């Protein structure tokens, strides 16, 4: 059917965190997959939404404050878990990836960009403006590692701004606001999801099975957060929030969409439970290392 695509979820790396940092009850440390997605469009070809950790991120995490980041959240990845390696297992060469949509510029979302030399990049103008305009301390606080960007990144970058926005309709109207129809065929809508990171975007699509899916990036990390009804702890807001008020509003919009569309998939980048349910429903639509070979 027109406007429908193939969706495959990928995992390139993991991290860990205390559940209390998300406002959840105390317990064992939670594992957070560094998730991304492959979208196969009948006309546009192979598109990625983020790409997880990758070789550039591993290199960066060997020294200085990047090393501290790795130690604090126990970030791990290995070459065979990189997006390019997993796509190759699928029979898709890195040169065949023609576009990477960047939800935001954190290292667990852009760490493998250098592996896709022919891809165009799509990002929100506000997100890129922060990368360009921030000094070293601002970049450090925003968790933006500019060294992960390919040397020709700017030449391949397409920005989403006010000019191309249009109102959301149909089932997406529940989300309110506006978005960007990336190809003009209704197959991929970029959605503003501010709060966690400046200019964060998600993607709304409909799969070839007719299922509605929203790739929600880091609008939330575990789906239990949708029903918490309280703010994140102050330290999490300080370290992991660009705008706490916008975060709460984004969470409210996504919760309303979930409640009014129970058959839709709401897929954050780091929720292991959502990934497990997707794997159970679509066992051939997951790209990840086999259990026991994820490495560090």
C-alpha cells in the first residue's frame, strides 16, 4: 500500500542505570539498549533513524571525560554490534544507506555516522544550531561530541525548520502540533519531541503490515515512565534534560497517543521491554548481536 514501509529495529551497544534515576522504584541496575531503526522505503531505499554507538564513539570513550561517561553509565559496544556490521549481515551494504535521520546529537545516537559515506543527514535546525553555537562547556553539558561527526557532515546535512512544517492529521492529530512529511508521500513524518535534547525529533510511520509506529528516541527511556505521573529526580533533570517543562509536555502527548491508539507501537530508543515485545511479534525484524556476543 502507498505510504507503507518495512521497519526493522537495531541495537548497537548498551548502557546501564539505576532505576531510581528515572523515578522508578529501587532495584537492580537496568540495561538500556542503544536502539536505532532501519526503514526500507519502496522508492527512497534504505533509511536509518539514528545508528547507536559505533567505532568513533568507542575511540572517543578511551580518553578524558569521554572515558568518565563510559564508566558512569557502563556504556559498551563492540565492532560486530555496529549498525554497519549488522546491516551487512542483513545483506545491506553501508553505501546503500541513503539517509540517516538524527533524533538528536547524543553519542549513543550518532556514534556510527562515519560508517555511512553516501548518506544524507536530516536533523532539526534547533539541534544543529546548538552544536554550532555552543562552547566547550555547553557541548559538555549537552552531551554533544562533535568529533563523532564526519568531516563532510555539513555538506550532507538537511535541516528541518519552520518552512516545511505542516499540521498533523488522521491518527497523528492526537499528538497535536505539526511535523514534516519527509518525502511528501505520507510515509515518514518527523515529529518534534523536545525536552530531553534541543530539537529532538521522532518519526511516525506505518509498516507494511499496516501497523502504526512512532520512533520516540529519548522522549522517555522506559515505558513505565508514561504512567509515573511525577517529575524525574532533580539530578536526572540537571544532567539529562534540556527543558524539563517541554519534556513533561512531550511525555503527556505521547501518553495520550498511546491511550487513544492501543494498537500502535510507541518505540523509545532504550526500552528493553518494548524491544523484546517487538522481537516476539516480528522475530525477523530485529538486528542485534546474539546473546553472549555483545562485548565491551
